[in-house]
C-alpha cells in the first residue's frame, strides 16, 4: 500500500522535504512505518521515538493500522519562546 507522510519542524529539515509517498506492506501499522523511516534515515531514530503521529489529522498510537492512501503526520516535539 502507499501512504502519504507529511513531515514537520526538525523532521522536515532532516528529510529535506515536506512530504513523501511511502510504500508499506498491507495492514502495516504506525510502528512499522516508523521502523521503515528509521531504516531509510537512521538519524531519525531518537526523534521518531519522541514524536507524535497522526492519521487523517487524528493522533494515533503505534498500533494504529494504516490503509492505502492514509495521510500520516510525523510531528516531532517542538519548543519555542
């Protein structure tokens, strides 16, 4: 299946893009998506563990099963002032 992943803040900078299409096995979960992204870019490991993920603008856990065409957000922790 193909999912659309949007990157925000530091993750967007690390990936060098705002979004990408990612091919995953059918019935993949957010946890498996995170693993795939870290395999492609090992520097994401720490951020992936601390980040929030969303599917269709709703926050989800690692166990959330994805579907073809899902819109996934990879939202790292941010600070500001």
